[in-house]
């Protein structure tokens, strides 16, 4: 069972993640997006962006580093072998663009016990190199009872 005392815990900022053009293209292919903004720098520039624009779910790449902090936190007591991803949401201030250097800070916003299972919700605030907010990634993990 997950330790409910971690509710409200804020983890340290992740190491900066430099968004690469090829990583954006690879991710776009993986999610089957053929939109020119995700593949063609000229199309992205014509639309007013500095480089290719990442698909909306690309933020999971940065959020994953924060989730790894939670999963490796002995105090949290999350058994990864019992984890099912319950929900994922993103709230953007602006799109992620190749060349962005992003850092994530995660807060555990809720820990609930339901029928022997634990539901852990976290919010990762992702900012660029200037400290400006880019996206908040909200994730709920269901940790099944053993």
C-alpha cells in the first residue's frame, strides 16, 4: 500500500531535457501523426514557430523523469510491478518546440485508498530554460493491492 503521507510532497527539479528535432519527429511517427508541424521545420516556421512542434503528448517524455523519482522513493512505497496507468492529462501554456530546454517539478497532489488499491495523482509543472511555464502534466497511477 502506498504511503498516504507523501501527499503534498514536491520532488526536486529534473535535469534539463533538450528537445531535439529528431526526437519530435520520432515521437510524431510513434503516435501516427503526419502533421507537417511535427516533421517539417519550414512548415513550423511558416506557422510562427522556431522549429518543429511536438505532438501534445510529448510532455510525457519529461514527465517520465519525475515519475521515476516517485517510483524510486522508498518513502512512497510504490510497487511498480503492481502499477496500472489510470489517467493522463495535459494543460498547455504553449506548445513544446524543438530547441526547448525543459525541466519538470512534480508534486504528489492526491493519494487515496480505494478497495485495497492506491490511487496516486501527481502534477508535473514543466518549464522552459527561462522558467516560463510550458505545460502541466497530470497523471494518476493505480497501485493494485498485492
